């Protein structure tokens, strides 16, 4: 029996294929996905929805995921953040994101690995249970 989530997850990625896969997978596990193709779109959606978790790609045209997360931390401090990237990412701490404020998953990932990482971030005391 699979564990069910119930939280609202805002997923931001400029690749529509990845968005479709993530939306289908996290819906299957009971999460309520909100999908955005840009950081600007994500910020507009967050104004209208109660978001529990932001899952954002780091490398995106326009505003990148790190800048998006910085805005989220200020505007929505209760929202937990999970970064994803297909690039090798050094520590995000040098980008101004403290360890207690984020988690990371490397692309490509198995969909169930994303769901497990999301659950860990959501259950973590400050948005981070394990990396």
C-alpha cells in the first residue's frame, strides 16, 4: 500500500514533459499539484493558492529557481522548498540559501524518489530531513 500525501505542491520547470510526468506522479500519491512553466507564473499562482511545498528547477530562463526560492522565503516563510536540477550543483549555501531552508534532488530521478524526497522535506522540522 502506498503512502498518501495531501499537501499542495507548486512545481516549477521550464520543460513541459517534466512537468507532465511530475504532475501525474505526485497526483497518483495524493498530492495536489499546481504547475508553472516559469518563476513569474509560480509567484502569481502562489498568491491564489495555499502552497505547502515549492519544487523548483534551478536552471530556468528568466528568474532561476534560486531567486524564486529567495522570494518564497520572504513572502511565504512557512512553505518548504525542494530544488531539482539536471546539472551538477555545488552547495546552494553559497547562493544565499541556508541549509535549513532547502533540499535537493538530482535529475534524472525516478518518480518515486521524488515523492520520497518531497515527503522528507514536508516532514522535516525546518523543511529538511535528509539530503
